[in-house]
C-alpha cells in the first residue's frame, strides 16, 4: 500500500524559455539609486567624519558589483565566484541603505513640517550628520548579522499540528520539511551536506522538500545537490517543484532528483502505510493507519508547461477514499483555498522566506495569504516555512531559516 498513484502521467514537453534578464536597465537603475543615496548621505557624513570617503567607496563597489551575479542569466559570461559573492552581499547592504535613506528623508521632512508648524527648534547641524551615520551603521550592522544568520545551518523548528479525527496509528507521525534552499551561486555542496546531516538526526517518518531547491541548471549544480541522496526517513523523501525549478529547467531537474532517489510528486500522491500490513486485523485498521501524501506542481507551473498546471484535486485522483488523513505539499501558500476545498487536512508550503529581511516581509502579504508559521483555513491547516536557505543576498534578518519537524497530533475537543 506504500506506492505511487499517478495522476495523469509525466509530461515531457519542453518548458517555455525564460527571457534573458535585461542587465543594462538594471545597472542603470541601481546606479541612479546609489547616486541618490550618495547625495543624501555623503555631504552630511563629511561634516561629521573625515572617513566619509569610505562610504563613497562602499557605494561605488556596490553599484559596480550588484549587476554581476545577473550576467550569466542575461546570456553573458559569469564573473566568477568571488565577484558573485561581492555582488550579492552588496545587494543586501544596498537594499537596507536605500530603504533607510528613504526613511531618514521622510523623518527629516516630517521634522521640518513639525518645526515649521509648531515653532520647535531643531538642531539641524547635528541631526543631519548623525542620522546619516545611523543609516550607514544600521545598514552595515544588519547586513553583517544577516550574513551570519543566512550562512549558519538552519535551526530545527518543532511544530505540532492538531488533526481532528487523527487515527491512533498516525499519532506522532513526523514530517521534516525543507523549503527554498536555492542551491546556486553561494549555496553549495558543503551547505547542503550540513542540512542533510541535521535532518537525518531527526529520524523523521517522511521528508518533504517544498520547492525552490535550485537556482541554476543541472549541469551547473549536479555536484552541489548530490548530498540530498543521503537524506534518510522511514518513508523516503518527497519533492514538489517551485517556480525557480521552472526558471532552471524543471524537466531536467525532475529527472536528476529522481536519479538521486527522491520522489517527485507532480499532481500525484503516494499512500504511506504506517502499520505492518500483516498485523492489520481489518480493512478499517489498514486504512486508518495509512496517510495520503500528495504533491502539486508550482502554482505558476502552467505558464511554463500547460501539462504541469497545478491541481490539488488531480493530485488525489484514485486515492483510497477510506484513507482520511491527507497532507499536501504545495510550494506557494496561495494553493491553500483549492487545497482546503479538495479535502486536505494539512498543506505544507514555502516560497515566502518569511520575507527574508526587512522590508520585504511587508510585501509578502500582497501576493500570498500567509507569510510564515501555522495557520488555519476552513478545516485545513497550512504551515508556511521561512525556508532552509536564502535567495539572492546571503542575508536573513528577522526571518530565521528553518528545518521544520512537524508532528501530527490529535486535536483536542
């Protein structure tokens, strides 16, 4: 009864090519934004300290290197590992510098209005330079802390999920969830091996990888993804595609992951039998001790390959109707409304990174119904992982990475 039930079959259509990233407009835009930061901060810093040229140098390095990690994606030659690192670190630092400069300007404007309206005396000679220094210090400090947070091995977050009517045989069933690792320019073999070792120590019943595993082609990243073959769980490791798999060539990655021994679920399911079949006295006992684990393609997959259109209902095709405990792996939280209507008790998702670092956490709710953690939607729970790796800048601040160990427990009352 521990076997795969296919819903439809696997398409071999070639996904739509991704248009090259327009590197020149990106470079021009980031350069202009760096000029804005320089004009707003450097004159004030020059009043405060003779070391202000260091800030100018940092802005120049940032402006020049941020476009570099995108060269290969735009069809150009990769600048090399070191420059990729510098460009991505600069991206995280610049992001904070830009946002904090905007905040400083808004605060100065409000202060000016308050002083003009209320006749309050403002010490502009000290306020402007010290606020400029604060922007530089906060952006640099949060980037340094964020770098350490991003590069550490994700901590284990333990979550109990109360399931109404959970059969006794499934009480304590554990799923270790990994999500949004983004193996690519700065996440490589050793980083993945540390994650694998941490997961294996948990002794989970099943392992779920909920998409955005890679940021590059199979040829580029095969050796760096290889440690995932060492993941160990009683029922195995199950994977669903995220949007980044489709950017990187989803069909080739599906083949590679299956070659490594991972079970990729494409709008399909498996039935996991937790009881020894010979020990079951009745069919009811047999079905009560089973769990349907389904997986759907990414919410946007249909834009790349129509045959991969995400469908939580299709993923349950031919599922045993007497197996009532049903868990769905879906990369994006916005699959939840359809999943709840399809009758799942739990959906595991990622995609959001929990925002990864301020202020991007403020924008996640504009696209996704949930940002992070355990939530309830009608009769279904949805757990959204903050991600096990990171995307783009090696920076996490206020949204720690996680390896999640979810345990099914009976709901009280």
